[in-house]
C-alpha cells in the first residue's frame, strides 16, 4: 500500500480517532459523530489498505467484565505516515479529535 | 429485568443484522457477525435505559443497525471479482474477430438459402474458357443473333483445321416437349452437336454414362428438370417426346451454367451433326494451344471459306467475358474500393515508437496479424453480402444483378476497409484493446504554439493516443505515447485512482 495515499477528510478523521485512542467502532462513531454506515465501511477500507489493523480482545477480559469481546483497531506504520500527511493537509484534525490523554488534561 | 418489548427490539435488531450478514462473503461472515453483535450490545448498553424502554434509544439503535447493511454491501463489493474494464471485453481483438467471423458465417448461410446465389456458388467453370471462341459472321455486330448456317458448321467440321481443334454447333428453336404429366408444352430447345458439353467442359448431373445409340440425347436445364419433371433424380434414361421424335434424357445441366447466347430450356444432342436441320445457329470452337494464338487476344477476325467456295469474314470472340463469374466483379469492386480508400481516410496507422520496451516483436506481429485477419474476414463478408443483395429477387435479369453486385461490393468493401483502418488506429498497440475516455486537449487558437486534439487512453495503462484535430507539418498523424512503469500504480488499484475514499 502506498503510504502517500491521499485520504478524504472523513477517512483522516477516523484515522485520527483511532490514533487518539478511540479504538473500536462505536467509540469512533461517538467521537467523530459519523454514522455507523460511514465508519465501519471506512474502517474496512483502511484495514484493507493496511493503514490500520484489527485485533479481538481477549475473551477472559470480556468475561470478567460480563460483556462480549470487542474488536480493537490500531494504526500501522503506514497509517501513521498517512496520518502525518493528512494532518498537514487538514491542520484542524488534531484539534477536532484530541488524544484521550489530552482530553483528560 | 428488561421488559419484553425491549427484548423483542433487541432480538429484532440481532435478527436483522444476521440476515444482513448473508450479504457478506462467506469467509468474512462469522467475524463480521461477531463484531456487529458485540457492537450492538455496547450500543444498546450506552443508549438504552437500565429499566423500561426508550423509543429515542431504540431509534438510535435502529440507526446503528442500518449501518450494518452499508457495511455488508461494502464488503460484498470489494470481494466481488473485479469487473474487467470495458475496453478489454467489448473492444477486445478476439471479440472483434469473432464478430466478423459470425457475420461471414451468416452472410454465407443466407447465400446458401437463396437459390440464385447457391447456384452461382456451385456453378461449374468452363474448361479453358479463354481458348473457347464464339464465331459469328463479321457482318453482324452482336453475338446474340445466330449467324452461322448448319452447312457452314459442317464444312468447318469436316475440314482439316489449322487454328481450331474442335467445333460445336447449336441452334435454338421452339419445340414441343411432353413433360412428366404428359402435357405438351413449347420449350426453347437447343439442337446441338453431340460434343457441345464436352467441348465446353460442363458436367452433366445424373448422367448414366452409357452410350445411347442413334437416339438423340436430351439434356434438361435445372429449371425445366424441376418444373416439368418434379426434380426426379432418376430422370436419366427416360424417353421424352421432343417435337416429332423421341429423345432419351441424358442428364441435367447444372443451374446457372449456360452462358452462351440464347436462352435454353433443354439441349437436344444429335448423335450425328449431320442430323441437325438447316438453319442459323451458333458455333463454338476450341483454339489450338499455341503461343501465336495467345498473342491474338480475346477477339479477332478471320477469313474462312463458305460452302459456295468464296471467302467470308468471321469474327471470333473468346468466351472469357461470357463465362466470367461473380468473383471477377467482386475483385474489380475490391480494386476500386482500394483505390478510393485514401480519399475517405488516411492510410497510416499512426506513429509508434519502435524502441519501446513494451512493444516486443511478437506484439507488433500480433497487431499486424489482427489487421490482416480483419481484412481477410471482411472480404468474404463483402462477397457474400453483395451476392445476397444482387440475387435477392429471382426476377432480376443478370445484367441488373451484376450492377447491384458491383455497387454493393464497392460500397461495403470501401466502408469495411475504412472501418478496419480506423478501428486499428483506435486500439492499443500492446493489448489491442479499444482505447477509451476521449478527452479534448488544447485549444484550436493555439494550434501553432501547441497541439490540440483528442487524447485517448488504454484502460490497461499501456499508453495514451494523441490524435491531432488539425494535421500540421509537425503533428500530421496520431501519436502513441507509451506510459512507463511509474504509471502502473494508477491502473493496478482502481479504487485508489478515485479522488477519495467516499
């Protein structure tokens, strides 16, 4: 996958949200305000283009919290590079979706 | 405890997502279902109240579930085999060749169905037609009038000949013939010398091959055989009353085979040439093979003795013109079309850099083979379609049919050759796919500063074709621009070629 791929603003928002620590679909929806019909297909494409990768939560953790396990998403190296270029293209991206640590501060 | 209504809503949402999961490709379905089930649980936890039911929350959950449908469709779209671009299917070289082959087969099939065309296709050739001479009295201008007397023919036939090695004579007269139903009808009968068909080299269908003795032999025309004798294949050997005498049917002449003067329904071959009644008829003679005779050409005059001992002038004309088949008309039309072609389109196929690494020798050869195949398939299409048009109506006379064939052959051939060249120019020299996405480039007002015209692209990414709007001394013909490997990324991932993800 070419790291220089130009993302749309929506895709960049989702990538920024994943990078900011919103690592599962519903949380990304909540953070970005995008509908599920936009977020999930976008994440499929980002994963197909190897900008993000997914991983299932361990069953034991989910059992301990009495809920079904979640599928978490994480940025790849190519995803980070693409996000960097997207931030230059969309300078307000980081302000729109700050990282969870920044939010706590 | 959650009320039953809330539980029903939850089950309905789960059921809907499960149904939607059927849209997801099989190998992704279970994981997709697992993720959406988990997400739905979390959405419900976040939106729905602890107790009771909130319609606003259910509305939110339902909206979330609707997204599953779009997600499933997206996965399905990506998993589907990539559609082959239009240029490599509809415009592929193989499809073009198959289409032309199909057209050739259809036109040939129609030709076989039309009786007139079928007869022409299967009509026999005259043996050594260029040395077969039709002799007439030089006092007459046309050769459709009988000008040679029976006496004259017998004189020539008996004399030792220096120029000819065989004579045949026939005289057309109306005679009554008893047909299969014993009905007497007046028919045009050519009373001829016994060697007429042998001299012309025409085969006789259903001939028994047995000697018929002293009885004259009746050779039926194909039309008479069908109309009067019901197309009986066992007609040979039957006794038929012709005029005042009996004749034995010797066979049937092939359809459309008679090209000599006089319309004839049957030929009565007298066993002895002396038996032919006096009158005026036609003489066909076979020229001896000699280099000197070959120099005389297709028509010439000769002086020959008459029965009274005086010399008379006779005109000999070769049967080449008369026995000319439809193929000659077709070849003439093709020649005319080839001459007219440069007036309708430019002949060069454009400029192609020969040093390109992409255009190997076999690919270049394949390109020329493709053009050759198109033209090779085009010619039978032109031939059969023109024959079909010329003989569509059985009532048309041969001259009209010949004109129709000439005009239609010329028109179709010219159009076809023009199409073959234009089609070749609009194809990628590498994959032979049809070029697409024409784009206007430049401005006519800037012709002298830069080129303006149309740019076409090969969807497989092999290159661009630049066609000038106005040919100039520096850009006279279309140019092909090969794209190097740096462009391949555009064509390898069609989805990335689009501006964005959404």
